[in-house]
C-alpha cells in the first residue's frame, strides 16, 4: 500500500485510493471496526499503520499539488515587453500655474506679494477705499453681506489698505486672492480671483503706471509689442481712473484691467500725506488673464475640478 501511494501521480487517483482505504466502506475503516477483537500488540500495530498511511496520503497530496503548480508555471511566459500602464501624474492647477507666471513677472519689477482675509470689514473693503456707506459706487459690486456687517471681499483692493496701514510708504506691492460677487455665467463666477498692484512713492506719475502695465502684459502674453488703449473710467479709489484694453488676435480690443492714480482720500485714510506721496494702483481678474492666455472660454471650468478637463488643458 505504501509503495502504491508513492507511485500515484494524479490527485484524482490519490483521492480514489484514499476513499477506498478510509471511506465509509474503506479497507482500513473495516479493520478499525474490528480492532476490539485484537490483542494489545496487534492494536498498537494497526494504530501505527493507520497513522502512517494517513501521513503518507497527505505528503503525496502536497507533492502532487506542487508538481502541478510547477508544471503550469513553466508553461506560462511573462511578457516583459508589454508597455507599463500610463502613469497618472498630477499637474499644477491652471490658476496656480498662471499665478506663478504673474507673480514672477511682478516680483521682477520690484513688487512684493501680499494676501489678506477673505471676510473683510466694511472699512477695508469700502470705506477706506473712498467708498463710504451710501456711496453710489458700492452698487458697482454685487456684494455678499454677512449678518454682522462684514462682507465677502469684493476686490483685492482691500489688501492694499491693509498693506499701507501695516507697512506704510514707500510701498510697492501686489495683493492676490479670491474675491466674491453675486454673479454667475460663462464669464462670471461668484468666486473669482483678482490681482492688484500698488506703487506709492514720491514723484510717481501716470506714465510710470502705463509703463509697468505695458511691460507686464507683454511679458505675460509673450508679445513683442503690446498695443494698448487707455480709456478714462471711474473708480472711487483712483483719480484719474483708467481702463486698459489690449489689442488681441484678429484686431479685437479686450478690456484687461482697471487702474489709476490712488485717490488722496485713500492715502489719508491710511495715514499717508498725499502732498508728499502719491502713486498708482491697477487691478485685473486673474482667472480672466489665465483664460485669455490659455484659450479657455468658461470660467466655471476652473472650479469644477473635472480631472479630464484639468489633464487636457496641457499645463
Ligand atoms: N478694484 C477694481 C475692481 O475690482 C479694479 C481696480 C484696482 C481699479 C485698482 C483701479 C485700481 O474692479
């Protein structure tokens, strides 16, 4: 029997012999039933035989299983030439990407980056910016008011007030951040982003302002000779105020930013003597500039965070 087990090569045959030995009608089962009729020595011998046979079956089963596994492994080939799955690497968000570009240009002109709170008080968002309560210019911005009288910042101009209050003059800075207005369509989102530059010093003029805007736009849009159109405009915190248009592909004029010479009242509100210091401010939609540069047409795509869109923009 022991030799017979060792010579079996398939699990089926082994199983058949096992059943014939230890099954309900198996030979060993029958002999074990008669054990009570045996003397002590014969019983011990039978017990030993029983145990040895069971172990042999188990060993042979493991051997056959291993042999089957090795045979099937040696038949399988691993194809090392197959291309790996494409790696899905994250990329910078288009807004982050454009901020890096904008900030590095402004910093190269000597402007320092500032941020500020998104929930602003009335003073920093409006009053200090020469827009006191009941000023009609407050209507220019559809403001989200909070129950305690604070607002969701409608413009990054608020950061300029904080910068002047804290650091005084001369100052050359730009504020960046999210801003909020109650508007929503393809080109407006209730949350959007602005960047505003400010330069206050002695003897700063309008031509310094236009020179910096021109240099900035030509660097950002990688254009040799940007064509600008300067139009008179109105902002309560600048006087004179201008709006800057940029000549785009196909000769189309695009409104790019608001700017002007900082109003004396704004300087006074920050404890600065407007008879000694003056300067300019300019502000633009950061999202809008990124949309123009990268040919995007819907501002909402920035905030949907659709991974397919993000990975198609090629940033
Ligand atoms: N804060 C203005 C706006 O939100 C833009 C601006 C900034 C205009 C600085 C003039 C000077 O529209």
